[in-house]
């Protein structure tokens, strides 16, 4: 690297853009023995009594930022965010899944009248019983009926952490208390759970929406392990559910349960005081 020193042009020169001539037609040569920065700092620092000491204490061996680093523009960040959203949309469409808005437009969860039959969802309920048996590691039912069924009841403390993250599609929930008296006593098989409500099919073949807010629900799990097999068709018109076999009942406070099923699976719940209705 070479640097050239110039002298000022004569004041009487008319062309201010003309190149300045070299001083003595010489160039300053720099090498590893006389690098540019130490030489420049030592020559430029005139207020210090010892320029060499000032260079050694403040400059030597340090990284000095000579200009502001390049910052990403806001427009560039927005373009990257749009690109990421498009990539996620393409990945979602490739898997065949649909968003909440698309499901609403397509009417995915709108059932026709002939589809709102309680017996149609008994196989789903039977699968849920097998899912609960496997999740809670329930013991099989003994051949001889026990005189004290409470002795076969598993510990409730270990079940709470699993039940609060479990999937309730196929379970039978009943409204025990609610600020809306019209909801009290409604019961049915859960066919769709959203963040704020349960959609159930009642025994009267009606589709009901049960809001979670300000409601207390009751659901039952089997006392003994139940195989996840579809129920045999009944000729008498009666259908067997969890309520027709030995079971354990739990209360579910809807105010503490306003989450989607997928969100509950990875959420850490903390103990909260019960909120009375």
C-alpha cells in the first residue's frame, strides 16, 4: 500500500479540480516495520506528551469500529417474514391440513341432520375408553366381582396431571353447574373441542355447544381397563357407555380449561384456587 502527499495548489490557479502535484515527486512506503496506523496516530496526536504511550494504551491490540455496522432495513425484515409465512403455508398445504378460517369456510364442522346421531359416535366413545385405559394404566377387571370396588381405584394424584393434558374427543361430559341454568344437566359425547367450548351429541340426537366459561363439567373414566373395540350393534335400541359400567367421576372447571387440545399437551399447569360460580 502506498500513500501520496500533496501540497496545496497556488492560490492563483483557476482550475480547482486539477490534480495536485507530488511533493518532491516522492511516495511514502509502508511495511511491517513501519505500519500506517501507528505512524498516523503518533503523528496526529499532538496534545499528548507521549504519543507512543497513548497508542500503546488505547489503540494497540484493540478492535476499533471505524463506521456504523450495516443495519437490516424494516422493508427487508417484512419481506423475510412474508417469505416465512408463504413457506409455512406451502408446508401446511402439502400435508393436507387446513387452517381454522379455511375449516369455517368449508363447513368442516357443520353436520347434516342425518349425521347428528348419538349411535354414530359410540365407536368414537369406545376408542376413547381404550385410550384412557392405556393412558392411566388401568388394571383389568377381575373375574370375580370385588366386594369393595374402592380398593381397585387408582391414585387420583397421579391421574390429574395426565387427565388435564388428555384428549377429550369421544368422552361423555355433563354440565353440573353453570351461570346459564339452561345448560345444567346437558350431556353428550364430545365430537369437537375448541378453545372456549365443547361440541357434543346428546342422546336425543341433538348437537349442543357447551361453553367452558363459568361452567363446571363432570366426566367419567372407566374403573377397569376397557379394550378399544367398537360396540356390538344393539337389537334392543339401548347403547352401553361409560355410565353403564364401573367408573370414576371427575369435575372439570371450565374457567381453568380454556385451551385447545393441542395447546394443553405441551402446557405446564399450575395449581390455582377454585373459582366458585
